[in-house]
C-alpha cells in the first residue's frame, strides 16, 4: 500500500501564522525572520520564558470566547466557494488543541463560559455554527500529523466520487495547557530551536497556526500524490533509533516521485535525534534533495503544521524561491540541509513530511497539476 | 455505495465498574507491567482491539468523542507543575497507542477521529474508504468526573472493536453498508455501540444524505 490515496488536486490553499497569511509568512521566511519570542510558559501564571510564536496581538491567556476566533473567521473568509458541510462538500477539521486552553482556564477560574469551546467535538460544533457549515464535518485528531490525515480522508472522499470537493480546515492556537505540557516533557525550554543543527541538546518552539486546503477532482493547479502514513508504535515520544519508521513512510512518496527532482520540506522541530533520523531518511529516499524546515521561525504549529507548511510550500513554488532552514548556529546535520533560501525553478516537486507522538509519520508529494 | 463485511466483534459494557476494578479485570490481557499507567479507556479499547489481533497491514479507525477524560482531568489538576506522563496520555488517540506500544506493534494506517451527532457515519465512512484489506474500527468512552459535571466528558464507559473486510469469507458475522439517501438523521458513537453490542439490525439515515444498513447473519 505505497500510495494510500489516488492523486487529487488542491484547488485553493491558505494559512495564517504569526507573520500573517501565506504570502506574508513566505516573505518573512525569505528574509530570515524569526517569529518566536520568549513568553512565560503559563502566561499570566508565570513560569520559565519559552519560545512561542503567537499571532500578532494575541496573549497566551485564554479568553471567552477565544480571541483566536478572529483569525479563524478571517482565514475562513478567504476560502473561495461555499456550501461546505453539505453532503457533496464535506469538511474535515483537523488539529490537536481544539480550544483546550479553555479547559485550562475553566479549571483555574471555574467560569462556565470557558467550557463552551473546550474539547474537539464541542469546539468544532461551535465553529460549525459560527462559520455556517452544514452537518458533514468530520474531526481528525492524531497529534502533529492530524492535518495530513485530514488531507488523506478528504482525498479519498473526492477520489471515490463521494464529493466534488472537500475542505480541510486546521487550527491550533497555543495555551498554557499545551505549552505547559511540552515544558513538562523538557523539550520546550528557554532555548530557541535549531532545526537540523548539530548541538549538545535539542529544543522546540511552538507557534499559532491555522490553514485550509480545498481538495478537488476537477480543478486546481496543484496535485497531491503519494500520500503516505506509518505508525511505529515504538514509544510515545520518540522514534525507533534505526529510522525505520521514517523509511517506511517515505517509501510511498519516493515511488510517486520517481523521475522528478524534488526538495524536501521536513518536520524539523529542533529535537536532535528526530532531526538526524529525518535528515538521514530524506537522504536515503531522495538523494540530493535539499532539506528545509521552518519551525525554527514559526514554531511548531502542532496538529496543523502539515497544512500550514503546505500553504507555504505552494507559495514558495509560486514565487520561485524556497526559504531556507531558520534557527540557530553551528554545523548542519547534513550537507543536504539548506540553510539559505534557494531558487526552485529547476525542481518539479516538493515532498512535505510531518511526524507525531507515537512514532507517527505522514508525507506526500506536491507538484504542479 | 460503500460496503464491508463484519468478521469479528468485541464489545465491553462495564456499567459502573470503577477504574481500579477495570484494571484488575483486564491486567492479564496486557504485557506484564504495561497496565500500571494505562487509562480505563486504554484498557477497554486496547482489550477489544487485542481480541482482533491487529497486524501491520491493517488500518485502524479509532473513534472517541471525549478521549482520555480522566488523564485530561488529571493533567489539568497537576498545574502549576504539569505531569509529563498525564500530558502524553491525555492526547486523543492514546487509548490505541497504549496497547500498540506495549506490544511494539507498528501499523501502517491509524485514523483517530472525534465527533458528535453524526459520529457513527464519519467513523464508518473513514473505515469503508480505506484501501486496506482489513480495517479495524474501534472506539469508546470513559466516564469523567469534574469534566462530566461540565458536559465535557462521557457519562458512561464502553468500548468496542470490529474487524471489517472487503470479502465476505467463510462465515462473516454481518455486513455494514453506507449509501446515498435524501433523508436526514443522526447516529452517535454510543448509539452505534448499542447496535453492535446487541447485534441489532439497522436500516436508517445516519447523516444528511447518507443511509446505513447493518445486517447480522
């Protein structure tokens, strides 16, 4: 089962990050800017200052209703077409947070208003009402590969003829809940991330992010092919040390990429072992492909990262220039790691990969239709 | 129309069984030492799934509206010194991962879903669209405490796992089919569980435009 979904087209795609929309984010990455800033890990409750990339003007502290709704509505307003959530136009909502910051605030304050947006189903139902979607709204939550799975399910629905088009909509906004959790795991600390750099210790940053993609049978300038997933089930928070999980996932994408010259948009959170495993696996599956990672600037946008970074990859191809890997100093883990931006006119495909807890891997090939 | 044959089914309806009692009942079903940090949902879903013998080429569709409610409550209660163990355990698909990691059992495709009124349809559509020869659909809920008081956790604990195949084979238990329909209706995860537990035939609209038919042989 190398290719777990027939190729489909991406008709429309967009994102919001701490820098703004996809175009603004791409431009900031090309300038080598870093959106991460030191923020107290528990917001108003204090704690160590850790690298977070929050939307402009947004606080880590939860409000009721959530202030991130403004960004979600703005992003949604940029999606062409309508009728989403009707039987022929299903929605696949993905993410790993789903307003969980409201549960943190609920427990701290006891204020019932915070319960309104807490939990995947409750949060998505409120969002469905707010955005005017019909009832066909699936919810996919598999930590940091959630968006990839939403794309996979949407692609299957479209390829099977169950839908003309499907909307994948993903959002993850930071809170003390998730920052505190990663801080407890000690991979979020005062150090800024240095993806794919050799160092004594690794660290990640976290970022706000939301994105959408309209998957279509008929229209679109981009093709998604070789969608591939694999779950190691080795440990909750680490991968097999032989890199087999990366290889098993990428083999499906490599088959779809045969004959193409690709660049590789990696997961690249800033952890050392996973970064080395990923760079090595990319080199085995896509020899000579330059590897980039953008989480050293945007932070890890968690369950939405696959869709946020798809939007930036598309913008990169449109603009003809791929941002390099931002963050840190010191030698790269491999010569394939692109530290500077590069012209991508000579390439005819992008491999986009993400990883998650449980040794979950997901990847696909993006190319011109 | 989408269709699969039900080859095996395991359900668990523990009623008011306490988490400690569930652990005692099911500890022999998991590798030694594995159950100490397992959640009630992990124990029940893991046991149901284990009955089906998940293999590396299976697809697993996991359905839970609320997921790991007790771990989530515990993690929230652990602030301002949050527990790393409860953080990783509280993440939505951990019930399945608790079994599969304990067994060191990789799987190609793992599709964890949440949902509401039309959850049965969304989970079954995901399962019936998978190209895997065998799809294991599992799910369940665990009874919450203070999140339940806020309407953010399940009031009951239950779990199920069903093996679905493309071919009927020698002796299937039944068949599930999704087809287009002009009507309107809904079917929650708990309602789907009741159909499976009682092996109750069903033919009705489970989401706008979609009919589900379950036949037992």
